[in-house]
């Protein structure tokens, strides 16, 4: 794996790491970090673990840092811009998000027509008009949600319930919000889903 520092074009200052596998690839996953006001950034253990799995399996990963805090609105635009940046370089573009980033990934994934979406312990809603659970109604691509049964930090229940109602894949882990000690296992489960769907988008 090779990691390249990149600047995501846009009005806001968004820096990222583009991790690329050995050899050619036409697929990439954009990885959205957790809440930036609680030290959420592109070096989050869960994002790094997923990126390592993806690059080991021939898929690139763009991990990025949000620009200045903007109540979720600017952060959604950061993710949209990251997807546009990725789309210029790869044929297939999926998106992943953890916690706060899970809501961002859902909203940006819908807006930018992601080819696949994976969410880890996602927030269901950031504001009244940044409602990730409601946005699931507009998702027309494969989507998977993985959550911890002991997670009492993120308000994941409404999103998981809606995902189940819509027939999307959900999976529970006996874990808290941070999946301590299980980062690799979680990365493997979501990575398998993402790699398979990028290769076979139907």
C-alpha cells in the first residue's frame, strides 16, 4: 500500500490521505471520520483498519479530515467534494463513515450517487434537515450498517430500524461504540461487503 497526501478541491480546507493498493485499481472508498470536535480525523483506528483491508484487496481508500466545524453542513460538503475528487480518478466510488461520519456518509452518498455505502455505529441525525435515517429512503445501492449492541453513545437505533425496514443489510456486534479490540474484525466484515459490491454492483 502507498499513501499519498492530497488536497480535496473546494471552498473549505480539506486534506486527505489517498491509500492505493499495489497494482491497478478502478475502485475507491471514501472514508468519513467521526466527530471532529472530539478528535475525529482520518487517522481514526477504524478508518485505518478498513483502509488496510481495502488496499490489501485491491481497492483504494480516500481518508480525509473535515474543514472547520460547521454543524454538519460543511462536513457534508467536504464528503461530497471528496467523492467528486474520487470520481474523477476511479470508475467505482463507494463511501464509508463511522459515528458522526456515518450520518455524513449516508447524506453525501445519496447526493453524489455512491456505488455502495457502509456505515459503522452511525449517528441517525445531525440536525432536523441532516437526517440520515430519513435519507435511507433515497438509497438505491447496496448498503450495510454494522453497530455495537452496547453502544450508548451514538443514536444509531432509528437508522438501523429504518435500514431493516427497507431491506438493507445490518449486523450487530457485542461491542460498545468504539469496538475496542475488534477494529480488525469490523474492518474485515465491512471490507468484504464493500469489495464485493464494488466488483459486482448489481
